[in-house]
C-alpha cells in the first residue's frame, strides 16, 4: 500500500510538472535561487568575518593600548600643546589603582614608532623594529615560540643582553630553517644573545611586520640605549569578566591625573581597545547575518508562493479526478496529505538542489581563496545553518501546500462529477 501511494505521489508530481512545464520551472527556479543565495551570502559573510577577526588575532581580544599625544585643553596652569610623556613610575600607580588590569606592559621602540634599525649578524645586515618589552607581553601578543624562549624575569632583574627575534629576522640574518638560539646580533654597537625565535599569529602585513621585530628586555633597553624612565606606550589586558572599555577609562583617569591633563581632554592620549573593536565587528556581522536571512528568506518565500500557485492550477485541472476519488471513498484527510506531500516534494527538490550547489560553490571558492588571505577567510557554512535552512525549506513546502490542500479537500464529489 505504501509503495502504491508513493508511486501515485510521484506520478501526480510528474503530471503537475508536465502540465505546467514553464511555470513550474520558473517557480522551482525561485526556490532554488533563494536557497542558493542564502547559502552563498551566509558562507561568504562567514569568510569575511573570519578574515576581519583574524586581522585582530595579533592581539588578545581584551587588549588595550594607550600612548601619549599632546594636550588640547588648558588645565591647572598648563597650556594646551604640552607633550604627554609616560614614565615607569606610572606602572606602579596603574597596578595599585586599577585592579582590573591583568597584564600591564610598558613598551619602548628604538628610534620611535615603526622606526627601522640596523641589526647585524656577522656579514649580514637588515633593518628591523627593536622593541623594549617585559615578560608579560606574551599574554598581550599571543606569539608562538618554536625555538628557545621569550624574555623571562631573570632577564629583567639582571638586565641581560638577550634578544628574541621574529621569523623574518631569522630568515634574513641567519637563513631559513636555521636555529639562531645562542648566536649574537649587534644593535647600535651593542651585542645581544638570541634566546628565542617567534612566529606571529595570523597572516598579512601585520604578521610580517611583527615577525620583523627584535624584542629585548625593557630594563636592558633602558641601560643600553639610555632611555631613562621613558615609556612610549602601555599594552595591557583586562582581567576575566572585566569590561575592557571600563578598564581603559580607569587607566585614562589615572594617567590624566598623574600628568596634569583635563578630565575631558581625551585627544591627549591615543588608544586602541581590541575588545571594543572585536565587539563592534561581531555586532556588525550579526546584523549582516540577519540581513542575509531576511533576503534569503524573502526569496524563498517568493518561490514558495509560486509553488502554491502551481498546485492551485493543478488542483483546478484535476478537480474531476479528485471528485472521483472522493466518490469511491477517499477521505478529505487523504487528499490533504497527498497535496501537502506534493508541495513538500516540489519545494524540497528545488531547495536541496540550491543547498547542494551552494555548498559546492563555497568549497570551490575556499580552495581558490586559500587559508592565508589577510582580509578574507575561506567561505563556509556551518552544519547548524544548513540544518536550519533545510528546516526553513521544509516549513516552506508545507506552507506552500496549505491553500491548495484546503481547496482540494473542499471539492465535493457531486460538484466535480457534474462539472465533468
């Protein structure tokens, strides 16, 4: 009986398609196109989000950076235009007054921000960033260290002349694949022993710039290059559960008080809050996903209405046949099930085709894009999204069959046979 029913169902579907070839094709194309657009837009949106988030991957997502600029407001006898210069004395004040700080890292750069410096190993010379850092910086910038180690507390207390170099520094001065640990490099006449080599997370220009860096202990930097108590900027992370923006505001308040800045003089200090930026990006892409579902759902709904119209035309043409079935004992519920299954089958065939083609297109695009594009990750769609899309498709099929099924169930045998 079940096989007979399935055979009749397929025969009815094929007959519906045969009677309205062009209209059916265009209608099913609408369902196919709606599902395809939903899959492609969602997949490429995920790839773009992955690329943008990865561009922040060089820093902890709760990291905050602050640096001094120039005052813009007069305050306590100080005129605007005064340079804001942080010092090592600020470190203790921040630690004691802002307990929500997890890791606090004073930083300096030889020659100033993004200034290249000549670094020498034997007869090879390169221009690289030279940074003064503390051991905690590893928690702000989650680098990977395949060779050796990073700066440790003993390096700081002993002001050791040691250096941790990026992969590109290693490649240029020592050669690709060479272990540089134990070798020495010269920076402005001062020799440093290499104790580790690191790889930057992520890819692109930011990762390349990070790997073109030499890190030396902050205290060693002060003594070797005579920088005194100067701090160019602070890098810090908030404790678990703390709000990064609130921590930044507290740090700004402490530094403003210590350096005689007006409480409202925000331009006097520059900052970058990775947590706020990360949240803004997430919220933006949440809106993008909602828009994708809206557009894809609307397109699918249009196709669903088309399927419903096709079935209404089919029901009108099959009125005598349905009436005959009712006359020989078919119940209204059986007619409703028959029409609903026809709608579900038509919608599912078109929707599944769109889903399969969309997933295939995303897989092809992922291979073409590759994993290392800076601002575009491989487009992909989660299994949960595919399941939700399938559920939407099934519900759409059922919705498409509601009106035709009610119309078919309302046909009375005597009226259908009289019309015949």
